[in-house]
């Protein structure tokens, strides 16, 4: 059964209305929002209201699988296509034919697969791995991400042309802390649901004060976190204990923009400010081409090479800086830099440092 | 006197919207505006207003111009469409694929848009009510 979209906030009502107007168009949809806001629920609601319910709703998580596996999952393969392909296997594009293909975490799809995806979306054709036959496909593609794709385009981690092709209809789901009026209804709904699933559990509904507390909490994990809290309450039957075990109420101040960066959701850098993570990516991208496939990337990353590139760059800047200070007097610059005149000339030619032409 | 030509202009930039609106109003057109594709689609589906020509931006929230064009071409095939974009080639190419009648790149000259409207609607035909 599809989970309904629960809430009375203006933003949620607008999303429901938008679904209602576009579900029959089957135009590509991009759903954005932080982890746990309910992107898959929106995708399922689109499917339920579309003319495609006779066919499958197929989901694939682009972040959960390594590149080669993701490719064979999407497009399928022929017997003998690669070691271990003992028999032919259809991909998600085939299973979703005439139905919906929900590409979750599209922002994490490797660049090499992004170009193949773009080709399929443009032509409506694909071929399974190891096959020279093209299959026509009629799938409604609904993609979701918690990344800021425009930022990822700037970082060369997401293809701009794929972005525009997916972003025909854009549904942005605001975080729960920005639509607190939905919280009482969500609590009511999930309380009833879990109570019906586990009628013998002791849990009790929140009283008025607890509800105020629930509405004031920032919910960094959004609806999913709220669901977990209700489940927990049903077992331990103490809202105070549930609150005690929740992350600090100001935790969203530490992670203000989960949607904009990669590692928080994977739990790798829980308390790292997103700007640091983005700085890291942009720093690395200066020395490594992050737009290559992950396999190639791993081959190309070498600490030695990166060290050389990084030190060359800094050396070049420092030498230029000193030369400018001393009016391009090379012997003075060599003295300041504490290298021989010959070394300086060599470095200048290696890094192609030239005085400004007059 | 012929009925004025009815335009629906869609852009998420309110300055552009009011400039266009003032210009075409002063030229004797009947103008309605919408701030994104979703608002425009609702206006079209209400059927209370009929339009002769849709002028739309492409990169917008909710329903993009490309989305709006695809829907309109299917549901209201007679409505002429002029697409405008300031985001380089890709949205423009998608608009052509969605069968926009004309695709223009911003900044666009308002008089040029008017020429396109007249050419698209073949105004001599419209004047048969005279």
C-alpha cells in the first residue's frame, strides 16, 4: 500500500496539488529534499495517480551499488557478458517497461553511467551488457536526490545536460522543521499505524506538552527520524526517555544543509560542517579529475603525483609573488627564496613563469 | 476592430514579467501572467481564459518551461508557443524537442518577440472577425 502524503502545511498541500496536475503527463520528475523527508513517498504517489499503475514501480538506489553492478542492474546483461554472467538477466529498465523507474540518490550516480543514462533518456533505447541489440523502452523516470545538483554540476560531478533532462518537473520537499504544522498529523498517523501493527505494545500518545516539544525539535533526520521515535516510544513507553536519546535539539545548527553535501548521510563525518566537506572536494578536484569514472579515478589517484602537483602549484605562486615584489630581479629573488640563481631559472622555465610583457 | 490577441506570459523573474506585460499591454494585446509553469498550467486548465500564444521562460521551479511546453502541445495543440531562455543551449534544445514554435535566447528584443507573434498567428487570419 502506498503511504499517503500527510500534512496540512502550505508546502505539502502544494506538492499534493502539483502531483495531481502532473501525474498523468509522465514527464521526467526530479524530487529534491533532505534525507528522510519522504522523496520515495512522493514518487509512489505520482505513480499511484498516473495511468501506469498496471505496470511496475521499480526502484534502484544509485548510491548503494558499485558502478559496474549498478550498470548491470539498470540495463541487464546477456549470458557470458562478463565473468559470472551465467545466464541472461533483465535490467530495471526492462522490469519498469510501461511503468515507473525510480532512480533514488541520482546525485551519486558515477559520471560514466550518467552519460549512458542521458543517452537512454534521449533515445528511449538501451542495450543490455554484452548485447548488440537495442531495446525500445517506455519508462517514466522519477529521480530523487538530497544533493544540490547545481552545486555538483559546478564541481563537475554531475552532467548539466542530464540535470536539465531530469528537471522537467521539480518537486522540492522542505525539511520537517520548516513545516512543523505537519508534525501532529504525522504523529497521529504513525502512532495509529504502529499500534495496529503491534497492538500489544504499551506506547501512549503524546500529551499536549510533549506535542509542543515534538513540534519544536528540529528533526535533522526529518520524517524518518520522527517515525523511529514513535516506534521507540511504542516499545519503551516513555516520551522523556525518547527525548533523552534524541540528538541535541540544536543539532541542525551543526548540519544546516544536509542536502548540499555528501558525507553526512553516510555517517562518515557526522559533526563536520558541510562547508569543510565541500572545501575538501573542491581542493581535491584541483589536483585530481573527479569527472572520470570511479574505477579510473582510483587508478589515477596517487599521493606522490598529487604531492608533486600541489607543491609545484604552491612553488609557482611563491616564486611569482617574490619576483613581483622585487621587480623581477632574479638574483634578489633567488636570495630571498634561499635557492641558487640556477635553480630559480630552472624553476621559472619549468613552471613557465614570465615577467609581464611591457 | 479585431479582438485583441491574448497572451499568456510565464517567467519566474517578476521584473521581466512586468516589463513584458507593460509592453504588450501598450501594444494593444490582452496579457495574463504566471510566475512558473505550474501557475500557468492551472490557468490554462481552468479554461476560463483562452489564449492565442504562450510566451514562456524555460528554467523555472515546479513545472519548468520545457514541461509546460510538452503538456501544452499535447493538451492544447493549437496554442502557439514562444520559448525564451537565458541558460545556454541545453534548455533551448529541450524546448525545441518539446516542439516549441520559436526558441529565443535572452536578452530578447521585445519588438522581435512581437514580430514572431504576428508571424506565428498569421494575424491577417485573425482579423477575419473584423
